[in-house]
């Protein structure tokens, strides 16, 4: 006797979760720039360059489930994570502003919002990339076992 729970593929669920996070992050970044009219800095653009293709790569890997999407998605997610980590450290003042690529135009330390009083836009991006990298690493590890 099979139940609905027996048919749920854990890898598909992880890929779907990663896709959902990337989709919400991409839509959130568009909302901030197009609706709220927050001008993105250089590092925000680089993070978008890593995030937006993930929506497509992970989405294509869902139907039918293709664990090979991890091979293409993981480098993008890690690149985005590194950029978001650098941006977060810069925003928090751990890295001096003189090391910022945002010398012209919008500052990389521009304070637009803080969700829950402490989550800046760079920190939100770092959280999203961390969750996606984690999910993709779990799928990758499950493939090897």
C-alpha cells in the first residue's frame, strides 16, 4: 500500500525549495528596484547575475526531476554566496569602504531597509544564497551515496 508521502522524492523537494527561494529572491530584487525604486549598487547587480539564471536552471531541473541541475546551479549559487558575503561584510563595516567596487553611483553601504530591524538587503541575499547552496549540496551528496 502506497501513500502520497511515499511518492515524494526528497531530491525533488530540495530542488523545488531551492527554486522557490531563488524565484522569491529574484522577484524581491525586482520589487525593490522597480516598485520601491531602490537603485541597486554594483554588488547588487553581480548578485542578480548569479541569482536570476538559478531560477531557470533549477526550474528546468524540476520537470522531470534532473539532479544534473545541481552541476550547473551550484557554481552559480556559490558565486552568488561569495559576492553576497563580501557585500554583507562591506555593509557591516568589517571590510573598509575603500575596498568597495561601488566608488561611483550608488554606495554599496546604502541603507534602504532592515527587515526585523537587523536584516539588510545584502544579508537577505546572503541568507537566500546560503539556503540554496545548502539544498544543492544535500542533493549532490545524496547522488554520491
